[in-house]
């Protein structure tokens, strides 16, 4: 009996030690670049605070902590309701922009990695000598789009409410959706006066969630720009363009969206901004016109 118990104990120890070795073997360094400066963030669900690191002591302290931190791959699907505060970082002055966010011990970054890490980013942020700055907007939160889409659907906690759009009366927007999912749009000026507008890059996408509209964040890691051009849309004229999906990514979640485009009018030295928009829906990653009621 004693020999049998001893044998079982040895087997158990082998299993435990093997599990530990496998666990450790899967862990590795975070491999985070540190450039000329780094911004650290904390977001509590209401308020954003940040520290801008550029002093040598702070950057060395950060490099040391990152070099000692380890991580392993993790499957992670959805943020819990009590996931705040979030800690994040953005690295500047490297070949490619780098962003990451920590939710507890879960690390998400713009390389597409989901990791479990022992890095205590909150404690590290407290140790930095840089001053703490406060912002009411979460627009600068690193990996915001990743967080907003982590569950496969848009999470309004990480989206910015769309600006209040004063719809331009007598400016009609129409959409054309191709079978391949391309989205073309046309605006027609029936106001009886001239309207100023930019190029088609000023069109933006918004999503409807719980009866509220939210602006869609762009895909991180790439740079998109809109050239500063002015066009005049005379009465009775049309302006058309194709929506570029590149800033928004492929295969958006199903739901109701709208495309918005701004116009400017000038009266008595004042500039008024109004909007034309049209709704559409996404089905299986393809843009479709809404069914007529």
C-alpha cells in the first residue's frame, strides 16, 4: 500500500512539474519598443489621465520594467462590466507606432496580440516623475478600437458619441451599395444657394447603438489624412464619391450605420455647419441599403 501511495505521489509530482515547465515555456518577454517618448494612460470609465515620459530617468525605469515583464498567449473574448480602470501606453519615435492597453493582467496591443502579463502598469505609472494630466475625452485612449470590438460587436463604452448633426434641409444624400460591398454616395443641392464642402474624405461613419449614434474609430497603426480642399456645390448640382473602407477596417459588425458629410455656409460673417446623411445596414460584413418600410 505504501509503495502504491509513493508511486502515485511521484506521478503527481511529475505531472505538476511538467505543467509548471510547460507554463513557463510558453511565457516570454513582452517585446515592447521604447522610443524617444512614451505616454501612459489610465481611464476609469469617466475620466482620462496621462503622463508624458521623455526624461531619461522615467524612460529607463520603463525600459527596465518592460524588460523584466513576462507574458504568455491568452484567449480572451469580452471585457467584464467592471473592467475599469484601464491602463495603456503609446510609444512615440519608433519605426511603427505601438499601442497597448492592460485590463487587469490582460495585455492587448495593436500588433494583434492578446497576452497574460505580470506587468503592473498602474504601479509603474505611479512611480513616474512626470506630471499627471487630465482629460474628459477618451479619444486618445490607445487600442480604443480593439477594445470597442473585442466582443465582436461595438461596445459603446469605448466609442465617442457622434456630434449633434443639424441636418441640411433640401440637401439629399443617396447611397448605392454594390454586391461586393462598395458604398457610393451622392449629395444633391436643392437649397437655392451655394454650399461649401471638402472632398469625399470628410465623409464619416457612425453606428446606431441603443438609439444613440456613435462615431467609429479608425484602424490603429496606420496613418490616414484628408487633404484640405474646398469645393462649391451650386444649386441644382450634385457631388459624388466612394466611401473608403480602409480607415474603418474590414467586416464591420452587423447593425445600422449612417454616412455623414458636412457642408458650410457663410452669412453675415458667420460660418454655419450642417450635414447630409443617409442610413444603411451591415449584414455579414457587407453594406446593404435598409429595406423600405
